[in-house]
């Protein structure tokens, strides 16, 4: 037990920018009848829980199904005046539950959860990711996505309520900057 606590203390600085919580990950309800093909395409980040790997503005992700049924994931942002892109691979982890995707941006890292909690495919999507650390605490991420660079405030509030109703704390959620995105991403 002492070694588990020591390991947890050592890992805390690595997740400091994220949103750590005590205990295991919540088990939110995901989109029933999720259709992966309808979800593909360009999504803009409207709001998120803090994430160390997202520092810029005009954040967006484009999803494309590949011939082997995996998903090409290209995320981009403008950071310090330059367009930064990263490409990853997504997979459906459980064919019986296709809204539970896994995404990896590195061949050496495992797939991390990328769960679609809710989407209408044409306007908004709510995405959640959570990783347990020794079941002592968890680090989670949540995103409100849109097919356009803006959403009405009422839609954002409804999205936050959906997260909260699934035991996902959104008190640290921040709005993404989608203004001044004149550079083509």
C-alpha cells in the first residue's frame, strides 16, 4: 500500500494541469445506437476540462474512417501564431458498444478512452475520457464539440448538465477560443 501511495504522489505533478479526482472513474452513459460513420468529419472544440496537451486556440479534430476500419484522428490548434497538428489512430474498443472509442497519438502509448456521451451528429457532441491511476484517483477530460465554431449558451449549459448528471465535475470547464481562426487548419 505504501508503494501505491508513493507512486500516486509521484504521478500527481504529471496530471497537475488536468482534473484529478479521488476514486475510480465514473461510468457515464454513452450514446445509444451510436453511428460511427455519421460522427466522422470535422468537430470544433467549444469547451473542455483543462488539458495539458491543449494550449492554443481554434482547436479542432477531424475524424476519418480508414480502410482497415480504424479511425484517422487529426487534431489541430493555433499556438503562438503557428498551426500545430497531431495525428492519431482511433478504434472501436467494443463492437457491442461503438460509442466507446479508444484513441492513441503514439505507437508506444495505449489507447485512451474517448467515449461519446451524446451527439446529434450535425450540431454537437459530448465526449468524455477518464483514466484510473491505481483506482486511488482518476484523471478525466471532457469536451463539448460542435460542427461550427460557436454554440448558443443554452446548448453549452445543457451539455454541462449532461456531464454533471453523469457524475462528471465541470466546475473547471473552460470555454475554448474559436475567434481569429483565419489561418486554415
